């Protein structure tokens, strides 16, 4: 309660899930921020319209920040995350 975060402080409430994308070398790094204990899925469509999303990764969120690395596609790409 002294303003310095430590183990005795009550954790801040978790915000809504958030997906961030970073391009590094020839990889796309997807960073999902979500509350631990939830099930998550990352999906990508082969083309935007019509959007036919294909799941590329499923996992249980174990850390507040979860990183997934995928090869950088040759064409523009879209990803989405579903957290339950």
C-alpha cells in the first residue's frame, strides 16, 4: 500500500485481452496480453474476404503476456485472438 509494487499489494484488475503484432527479421511476433487461466486461440484467414479464419495456435494463458512467433507471410496478413 506504499505505492511501491510488491507481493503484499493487491494486484491490479486485468484489462481486456489485447493482441499486438511486431515484425522482426522474417518473423511476425504476436503478443497476447490476457488474464492467466483462460483458453486462447490465434486465427488467420487465407484471404480477408470472405474471411474464413483458420486456427493456427491454441493454448492456455499461463502468463499475462504470451508470445507466439510465426514466419512472416509473403502477402499482407491478418490475425485475431479469441480468449475465453
